C-alpha cells in the first residue's frame, strides 16, 4: 500500500494511525511516507534514518520549517482507530490520533497539494520524539544536517487544540537527598531516620505556590513537583538515605542556571543534585513572518506549558510555535481521540497561510 | 569431618562458623551436628528437616528448652573466621560469630558434657531463623511436634552481650497511603500530587516521641519508624499514589490489636493497611525456675528490644529469655565479632545452673 495524499486529512489520519509506529518501530511508516512524497516533483526529498525531509526550492524570500513526529507511545488496545461521537461531534479515536498523526496528516496533504506555496517550506517528519533525546530524529538531523534548519520560522504540529501555542516552558529535574544513620528498627534510637528527615522537603513542596510569568505578552504557568520518592532498605532497618526527585517547569524568560538557583533556594539546607535540564523557548511571535502566520490562521497565541521540540528551533535561532489538532491533555491517554472539526480547521488555517491568501 | 564436642567452646565456635550455613543452606552443618550429638547415649535425638532436637529423659521435676538457630545472614568476605584483638581483648571475627554460632557452640558442648543435668533439657538447633516465618525451623517444629515444646522455661542463645534479656517487644508493619490525581507535570495544577500529600505523615513521624514502658520490672523502649517510602510513575508525571511503610515496635504489655489502634491514631486521616504483626513476649521472670536460673548465672535481667523466637515460646505458655554471647548491635554487621571472654562467661553460667551448683 502507498499512502494516498489526495485523500481527506481525516482519512489520511486513519491510515497513518493504522500503521503502528511506536518509538523504535517507525521504519514501515517512514517507508510509506517517503514513497508517497517522492512522487511529487516539486519536493526535494532527503531521508536520514527514519526522518524524511521534503523541501520546496522556489526562491521565495522566506523559508519556513513545518515539522511533526511520526512515532507514538505504546499502543494499548487502541489501534486500529475507530470513529466515535463525543458530545455529538465526530472524532477519530486511537493511539496517535492526537499525538500527533492528525497533525502529520494535514502536513502531508498540504505538502503534496501546494506546489507553489507563498514561502519556501521545509517539511520534516521525524522519529523517536517520545523517547530519550539521543534517539530523537529531529535532534539527530540537527546534528548531521544543520543546513536543513535554516529558516525564518518553524511550526511544529504538536497538539494544541487548534490554537497557536508560542514557545514553551523549560524543565529540569533534581534529586533532593537526606542522609541518616542505618540501624536495626528494634533499636531505632541508635540510628537516624533519613525518611523522617525528608519531612521538611515534602512540606516545602506542599506549600510551594507556582508563579505565572508573562513573557512577550503570553502567560507561562510554572510548577515545582515531586515526581518520585524513594527510601528504605528492609522492613527492619532504619534507612540512611531518602531521595525526592523533583521536576521544575520554568518560564522561558529564565535560563537553566537561574532555574537551578531557584530550586537550590527552595531546598536550602538539603543536598540537591541536578540530573537533567532543558531551557524553554521564548514565543518569538514578534517576527514579521510569525505575525503574518497568526493573521492568516486567525488564531490568538497562547503560552505552551509542556516542553516540546520547538525549543530546539528556538535554540537554533528560529522562532517556533506549536499548531496542531487535538487536545494535549489526551496525548498518551488510552482515550486519545481527535475531533474531525479540528483537523479541518488546522488544514484550512495552514492552507490559507501557505497559499498567501 | 565430625565436630569435636570436647573442644573448647571457642574452637567449636570457629568450626561452626567455618561451615557456611546461610539460611537455606544449613544441610551440611545440620548433618555435622546430628552426627556429633548422636554419639551421646544420654540424648534422644530427633531430626525434622534441618532442625535437630536432643533430649535428656532423666525424670527430673522440671524441663527446660535451650535453643539456637544455626543459619546466618549472607557471608560478606568474613568467612573463614579470624582471631582479632579489639581494645586488647581477644575476639573471633566473622559471619555468625555473634548471631549466633558462639551461643550454639556453648550449647553443643554442654549438651554433650552434661550427662545428668539438674533439670531435664530439650536442646533444639534449628534452621532458617533469618528469613520468613514460613521457613523458620522452630516454627515448623512447633507445628509438627508441639509435644517437644512441653517445658517450664526456655532459653534462647541469641546474642545478649552475656546478659539475661527477658521477653521482647512486639512488632508490626503498616502501609500508610496517600492518593492523588495523575497528570502531566507540565500542567501539574490539573493533578494532585500524592507525594506532597504525604508531608504530614513524615512530619508526624519526625515529631513522634517513643515511650518507655515498664513491664514486670523491665523497661521496654518502643519505636515508630518509616522503613520505606515509595511513589512516582515517571519523570514527567504527577504521582497519584505515595506509600510510607512504617514499623512499630511495641512493649509486650500491648497486644497486637492495641498496637494497631495506636498506629491508626498516629496516622488519623490517612489510609492505613497492616501487613504483618507479631506480639511481643512478657519477661516471665517471676517463674521459680527463671529465678533459679537468674541466681545461678548471677546476671541481672534486662528488657530485650528486638523481636526474637522467645515470643514463640511465650505464645505456647513457656516463659523464655535470651542469653548468649555477643553484642547484638554487631549481628548482621560485616565487622561481626565475639569476645572470647563472653563465650566463657555464658558457658560457665549455663554449666553452673544445669549442674545444680
């Protein structure tokens, strides 16, 4: 089978979802996409692993990257897709419908259809977004072919409920530790209980009030949370170590160093070890091309909370937004489903802008 | 090799320790003990699994059980034993020296030597004390041959620093749980963090002041401690469950139901699930035979904190004490070592009492 890029975006969404492509198993779907897109002579196609890049070369004044990942989190009895009605509105239900094959379907359809867009477009469909960075197709492509990322603006088709979501929060993780002295629990007074010692850490987390920070007109809501806690050796031993893993989501106005200082301050008096960090992305919506895009799709911009690959573009100096069908709260959810109306809406918005109408 | 029960208790300790018998692997040592003890005609020997029982049948007015376990916790580079000096005093160092092969050595030596003790003696050497109850040799013997437990008094050779330790605290474990609502940590306000919800549990544990309770003249020190804490799903998920495992050590004047009520009260407002419990043992030192024993060994009685198999005898209506060489704080420790002087002291005490001198 070869994907029919003249089908409706809804049918294309069903077809893409029904070819399983859990992270690490994107090969067959990447083959389908490459075969379907290679049939179009207005596109210059490059493949890098399971990432497919298709570029127009029309000599336009501006170039835009439009990208989407083709992998999903594991299937849980929700493939193949089915059509369902929710509150009277038709939806496609199944793994990948929201995150983010409906977005990819719209992109593939417009890539094939728009032979002479108003801006040059670099389409990118990449693998392994749902797993560690070292496997991420966009990351690997940016290392191998940074030239392909030369652009004035980027749009990532991540689910945003059909809204334009600018930039994204940064994220860091840290381990906050307490130490004690091991002892037999029958003689607990000989030891010092590291789990009891973590009481103030949890109290500070419970009392913490996250801030809302305005960046370039968009309001970013932060969050500081324990995502794991562990301690304990055996049922009769006073534990000498307790670890609380915290995740801090911070506004894109802060750099990683500033965010780390904030976390250090929150847990003053405790050992803090930072385990990973990724800066956020400022919305970048003051660029003229971004303003044209907003006007064409007729959408108001909102802040994106979750960290997405827009931050990679931002780090390369390319303003980037998220714009795709589907409710991000349903991403990874077993009830994942996308409303047909949002697929149409995003398709119309992108077509209007790329057509220069 | 057959164990030489005419050797000194110190040499016998070395020999017993140098035959590894980590729980589950006691067979070879049980064989040695059975062969050595079977050579003595004043003893009626019964074997049950890897538990050896040897009884005198002299028609004495009173019968005493003297018992010890032959298994150890795992070896950690500390077998074979070596002779070491600590603060100028000679010790035998190695796994099992304290817990509790020195005690077993004294028992084996006296079992062989004392052909006509002043009381009838039921010697018991059993396996699997260091692991779950369902494997415990004394527990299995009590189920299969309760008749062998008919006695007026029992002495367990658990390490007690050469002192007599009466009874033992009870112990129970419980899981104290908090529930929340799972969410993506980028939108933490949509969820409810169960780890943050556990802050008051840790605060109550940190503030808890354990009591000292006098039972039959001995002071039992209690303890309420977290022995484990767990929570967390992934680095980007607000966790919906946190579990704190607590261990309550309670004085033998309390039954299990009363102890559970105390724990429920300490964590009022939280879900509490009890996972296991064992009542303590009252000292039982008012029995005449116990008083004779105390007088003969010339030791003052103290409270035992840790739960030991004396509670099994207590539950069967047999007053029981711990009396053995070795510092219980060094049990399971990689630096486990027993002073030769304590082996001698316990040997002299037991011999004096059993000889009726």
